[in-house]
């Protein structure tokens, strides 16, 4: 396959400013592509450096609101890009709406735009009437219009952008996110990890990890817990992550007398330990374009209960590697109770999920498929 010069535009990476799962997806994809190509990654940060074969070029934007901030960021990225555009880049790959202005400035080139989510989905599958919602949705529509090629991280998200933004079917390809399973496939004594967290070794322990926002549904999980608590004595719940809903969730949890811990933002090493402690991972999302927590949990051998939406719907085989529920507290509660009620069976689901990760969700195979699409895009 021909060696190419590739530019990534993304407002976050694992090694500069990091916000969420987009950093993992773009960074690991760039690293895999760099094994066969020259890859430059334009992002936010304070230094330029090379790591794992990827050349990072950082900008420090400013702006009075998120839209102006991302516009300024895109112009700074484009200026840096032009300094390095000799010899010319073959492929320009833009990730999510934040870099739409850069895509606009460089639309005459061989461009790819990836939807990792939509503003509609981040708002819990509801349209908004505030100005940021309209601006961001407009940029998502425009990016799908002007990019030469569009990709999404799941078939459900592909259908969503087709419906929302009239992106034609022939223009869209699906490339799922991946994981590095070795990061999670570690041997830790579950009882010891629980004790370190102040949890009884035999206490049934449920883990949620994600942003505390409407899209991710932490409130649905909280409302499901009274029913679960009634059936499982000693239940422990860990809800890790940060976000605007966290203070309200903490107040509600306290008012309901629920056994919930809120550790806030956690490091990667803490995440691995929480997965080791958990008997079950719950993903109560109202909208989930892919759901990176799913293959991460599977990589650690954890069984999963998840709402039947987006990439979760596509990738979970019910009663083979997890349980899919309706987007409701009652249905989530029933799924949790069913999983905790037969842990021998549930652990077998975790093992099946881990096998699926090694088969379908390693970055090397995903990057090879994407590289083949790039190759077609440059007429080779």
C-alpha cells in the first residue's frame, strides 16, 4: 500500500488537551496509520513533538464562547498546516464539528470528515433551541456537505446523520472505534481491589464510567438502583466521571439513601482497577454513537448491561456477551438484577466479549481498512 502523508485535525489527543473518548479514538488511529504512513496531528496544546511515530502540532486558541473558540482554533491549525504542506499532504482527516472551519478553509483538498457523535445525540436525542445548539448542528451539516468522504463510528450514527443532515448514503462509510485490549486485560485480585476501595470482597459491585450528562443516562441508573438494592444486600455502586449533572446526582443519591460512590475524574490506571473491582459494568446511555466503554469493559472480562441504542445495539449479542435493556430505569434495574442474580453466567458473557474485542475491535484492523479507503481516495 502506497506511503501517504496524512493530516489529522482534532481538538483533543491523549498527549495534549484531553476531554473524552474522542482523544483515544483519534490518537490510537493515528498511531496505527503512522506505522505505514507519515502522520501529522493538529490539535490543542502547548508544544510540538513526535510520539509513537505521529508528529503533533499544537495550537492554543481563545474565544469568548465555544463556537468562536473552535473557529480561532481552526484558523491556527490551518496556518500550521500550510507551513508543513510541502510536499503536499495526500489526505486531510477532520474529526467532529470543532474543526469544521479548518475543513472549510481546506475543502479543495482530499478531505475526510468523521462524525463521532452529533449535537442531537449529545442532547439526549432531542433538538435544542439555544444558539450553541443551532450553531454546532449547522457546522455538522456543513461538514457533511463539503467533505469528499464521510465516516461514522457505527451504522446507527450513519443513519442518524443521513436523517439529520441529508448526507447521501454513497458518501458514508462506517469504521468502528477500537481499543488496546492489553491495557485492560490484566490480572488483579478482585477481592483485594475491593478492600482497597473500602468495599467488602463479596459485595456485588456495579460500575458506571462516563460523563455526567443527559446523553450518558447516569440519572437513569440512579433511578434504577432502589429496586436493585432491595434484591441485593450489600450492593455497592461506583459512578466515575465528571460533568454538569454530578452535583444533582450526588444530592439525589444521598436523599434516596443509595450506596453510591462518586470518585469524579479518574486516571487510566484507576479505571483499570475499578474494572477489576466491578462485577458488572452498566452503560445506561440515551444515545451512544459507538460506546467505547463497551469494548473496554469486555477487554477486562466484565459482563455488561447496556441500553439498546446506537453502537451498543449493534455490538451486544443478548445473553451471549451482555444484556440490552430499554431506555428506562425499570428496564435497567431488571437487567442489573438478572445479571447479578447469576454471576457464573454473567462472567461467561464477559469472556465472550473479550474474545469479540480481539476479533473485531483492535485498532490495527480498523486502521488497515481506513488506509484502503484513503488509497481509493487518492486514485491509487
